[in-house]
C-alpha cells in the first residue's frame, strides 16, 4: 500500500464471511495494529490422522463400499484394517 494512500477503516460488521474474506484479501492486517489482540490458545489433539498412498482403484472401491454401508471411508478403512490385522482398540 502506498504511503500516500489513506488506510480504509475496517467495517463495523461484515454481511457475510465472504465479504470479510474479500476485505482481508485486499488489505494488510499490519496496517491495523490496534484492531487485534493476542490471545492464548490451548488445544488438545484428540485423534491422529495418517496419510498413506493407495491405488486409485482401491480408493474408489473403499468409497463405494463405504457409501453402500452408510459409513465414512475412514471408519470403513479402520474396520477393515482392524479385522485383517486382528487388533482391537
């Protein structure tokens, strides 16, 4: 942003999340130092997610079977792996 160009004020409210996103896509938060405050965030991981490569035809078979059973692909994959590896939670 040019030093000669005035900084547009932050709207009091945004009509939608999209309007807020559009505003911040075209504005730099560093030009509004008084508008933000530091917050402390405490979080806890509840689940771990693993990414493994599988063949496209296998992925489609998993999606199709999960759809038929009315479960997520993740849930079905967990069930199949547990059954085949003979482990329980």
